[in-house]
C-alpha cells in the first residue's frame, strides 16, 4: 500500500516524518503542496480521511492567516478556498496510507500510525 506525504521541505517536522517513512522503508509519494497546490477536491478528500473540518488543519501562526483570516468567521467552503488560495495555511505534514490519514505533528504520531499498520 502506497503512502503519500504532503510535505514542506522547510518544515522540520515534515522533514522528520519523511525520514521516519524512509527508515520504515515506506514507498512514499512526496507531494510538495507549496509547489503543487491542492485543488478543492484534494482538500475535501484529506478532510474526510483525517475526519476533521477545514479550520482544524489551518496554521494560525502563519502571516497569511494573521493578515487575512485572524478575526473572520468563514464557512467550511470558504476555509477550503482559503487553503487552495494560500497553501501555506495547510497544517503539515499530512500522511495518507490507504483510507487513513494523520497530521504528523508531533512526528511520534507517525510512528504510532505506522506501528498500527
């Protein structure tokens, strides 16, 4: 079963998770979502696999969030559109294997996830 990691190479936690996948000999597809922005349907699928709402995968410390969204109440679809427009808002890393997904923060979550497989 193939594993996908939604990765930001500038993020230390994302790099740690990629190292864990390599250490576990996981055949991983690396999606650098800042260079390959996700579409609305991609985000919807991730939300379903993670079993969360869009606002649960928003990075609130990002400058873009503080500048554009800090004091706004957005609908589900508006949050998804915000992630499409500003992919830096997406929490990272997200790891998908089969029909399950996790946010690998802290990286220990990935170790627990792989141990269950």
